[in-house]
């Protein structure tokens, strides 16, 4: 099972840079970068909530389930 974080796609669609999002949601740039590059092993609901509020999206817009083959 793989969960992909599509933060990079949403940022491009919204025309927002990672540094702007970092300041708006008060999450460090390195932590957001880990999410953006799909290197995160977990995400707090409070982090997911803050990102969704700022980007006006649903958690399902950010997270994608990729079944194993």
C-alpha cells in the first residue's frame, strides 16, 4: 500500500509557492517539503486541517491511495 501526497500538484494549480504556504499555515518549510516530495511516513490531522483550510481543498485532494500490484 502506498499513499501519495499530491501537495505539489495542488500548489501548482493554486499558483502558490511552498514558502507562502509555510508562512500561512505556520508549518516549517522542511516539514512541508517532506510532504511535497512524498517522503513523509505520517501526517497529523492538525497539519492536514491547516493545509486544507489554506488551500481550500479536501483531504482526498491531497492524499491518493495507490494499491500494490
